[in-house]
C-alpha cells in the first residue's frame, strides 16, 4: 500500500515564482515520485531518471546563480522544495540536498573561470554529484582524513578511500576533500573529480536498514590523476570549505526530516479517521488525538526552526548555530513522529503493507548523516560558550 498524497502545507512564500516552483514540485512529487516510492525502495531502485526530470525542470540548481543556469532562489524556497520531495520519497529529497552540497564548493569558492566551465553542467540536470568527506577511520573527526593528493607538475595524484558516500558509484562528479599537507585541518584541499577518471571506483553499496534506493558506498582513489585546474580554492582551504558546505547541508537534512515527519503524520491522521474500534473512529479517542496533536506540533516547530535558519542565511547573517539547532531538532522530531505513527496504526504499522514502518527506518539515518546529533549539540554548546 502506498502513502496517500500529503495534504498541501500552507506556506508563506516570498514571490509568485516561488509559489509556482512549489506547485511544480508538488506535481512532480505526486505524479513521478510518490506512486512507486514503496516498491522502488523495497527493490533498492535508484531513481536516476527522476533526478534528470528534476534537472530539466530547473530544480537541481535552485539556490545557485542564474548566470550559471541556477534558479537564483533563496534557501527559504529551496528548502521547502526539498521538504516536498522528501515527503514523497526520502531518497529523492536527500539526493537533491546532497547534490546541492556537492556543488557548493565550486559555486561558492571556485574561480569565475571554473564556474563558467563546469557549474552549468553540474546544475543543469544531466549530472549528479557526490560529496566526499568521511573516511573509514574519520567520521565525526573530519579533520583526521587521510586521502592524500600529491602534486606532480600540473596534476594531483590521489590515493585513499572515502566512506558513506551518498551516490557513490552513480554520481557524475565527486567533490573530494583530500590531504595536501600534514598540517592538520589546514592541510586539506578540495578537488572536483569527474566520474570515469582512471583509478576512481566504488564498492558495492552498503546494506542499510532504510533508504535502500539511495546508494551509499565507499569510493576508492588509486593513483587517480586529477588536473591541478580542478583544485577549488587554495591549497589548505578545504576544511573551511567543507564546514561551510555542511552548515548549508544541515538545513537540507532538517527539511528532509520535516518532510518525512509530515508524510508520517498525514498517513497516521488519515488512518485514525478511518479505523474504527468500539463503534467509532480511533481518532475520536482522547489518548490517540493527543498523540496526533503532539506529532503535528513537532512538525510545525521543526519547519519554523529550519525556515528561521534559512532566512538568516538568505540575509547574510551567521547561521551555523541555527543550522545545527534545526538539524538536531528536526531529525529528533522525525524519529519521534514516525515512531508514534507506527503506534497509531498498531500492529498494522509494523507491517510493510503501510508506509509508516519505512518512514521510521528512514528517519533514523537523518540523526546520523552530515554530523551526528551529538556533534550538533557540540556545535551549539561551543557557540554558546565561545
């Protein structure tokens, strides 16, 4: 059984163009994504053609400059597009967020010549990106990465292994953090590596409890020769570039979490209105209606928090703390809301005949990716006491 279409969320959008983008997104979600989401996830089917459709519709480069083929939209709008897609299928919503993250280094820190040469294709729809920071021995401690890039004339020779890479093996380019010196976090640089470069390969996808349609894999660099012109920013600037990207990426994860939570809430409400016990709909029982009320409140609070952080970003204000707060709250809320949705359905919620068990499994990963929620608390605490 597939999830019903989520009820349209009442949104305050800044322009008519933004409203049209959301309407387009909902149409694509309802017609291209949601109908086959459950079956495709069960079959671990990667929705490559869906991403091409998003690109051709102008949705793969929303926050980037129109000069390079982007949408020129504020994060306030872009994140709500992610939420709509994640509500239909998390693999698609999170995939859009990861793609945007993988373009961030070039779009923000690349030279004009680099952006003119590569960015239009990256955000135009035919290419999909991956963001390579984590390694088998360095997850939360990102500055401890070991993948090495040695300069040889006009080329970097890269060796090492990246881990937990979304789109690993299916991406068209890899924004890769590599070590160019032994000077700790100041020895990290960013290389934009095209898929198909000799020596670049991926392992079989990890066997995950959720998001099975989104490949997550180790990526291997074995004497990979990358032209020096593909260095983004300066040598040693990579760690700062990576952290700046993650601040924005965490907002994408927060929006994904709210989307999943909204989908679970909508399904639970619909079920509770139809399911009868003791001669009346279970939604009429106070104990269950209170549970639904708490779920709805968490969803609305999460949405307000990520939008507040997005508006700070759009205004050019610092937003690292707010992004960490949004990622922390929204993903914890999604875990709670999806768990409660399973409870609303009772035994049926534990079966694959209804999508809430999938929502619950998918929500868990959002508490881990792009900085665990323990790391988010560390970021917030350090900001408060700095």
